[in-house]
C-alpha cells in the first residue's frame, strides 16, 4: 500500500476508535444542559497567565454580559486527565463515570462551544458520529444479506430467474452510473 492509503486507513481506525469510546472521550453527557451558557464560544486553552508559563493547560470561566461572552481571568480551571463526571455505560455494558478530559469545580471545558440550550457540541458530535457509523454498518449488512439471498435464488433456480435478477441488477447499475456522469 502507498503511504497515503496507509495514512487514510490509520485515520479511519482512529476515528472509529474515538467514536466507539465517545462517552469516555466526551467531557459531558450530550443531553446535559447548562442554560447559563447558550451559544458559548469554544474554550480557549491557555498555557500562560500573569504568573508565567504552565505545563498543564487551563481555561478561564466564561461570563455572559451585554457584549457577549468574556473570559473571567480571576477564575482559572486546570484541565485534568481522567476525571469523574456524569455517569454512562461504556460500550453499553460497564457503568462508570470516568471521562478522558475535564475541569474541576464549576468550570466548563467546551471544545466546540455550546448550542442554544448550553449543551456541549463536542460531546454531541461524538455521539452523533456513533449513530452515523452504526447506520452505515447496518446498511452494509442489509445490502450483503439481500445480495446473498438474491444470489442464492439465482444460483439455485437458474434459467429465467437468474436472467431476470441479473437484468434488474444491470438496470440498477446503469442507473447509478448514469447519475454519476
């Protein structure tokens, strides 16, 4: 395989791994609302403040005023790895409350911002990705099942059944190729 193909396959594996463990990677429950932060912008990660450079990134708390959201430089929330937050079922079986990233206290880490109800968009994208991938897998298995059934029918009966099924398959292929032009 060429390097670009290997890189694409590796990226797809990483994306599927992230989507498989979306509840662990997402900092919040996708339906958890924080009505004090509607349409909040993405959190800016900081490494430097008035006291100097920090190895651990941190975020400032957001406050809403007439000009929109501003960072409150008086409240600093360091980003922690492996934090306890909302409960979920890992892979649908194991109940836990460990998340990959988060902040302690009343701080919020919103990597992609929030929607109108204050729900974290990053968490919602990850969980929505799970549904999209599951729909693709179900559609693939459905097509495989229908194709196997029609192939078995054509092989078993042969004759006019085989000819008509192959004619229908060629018709759909020609319509699909015509739509690509």
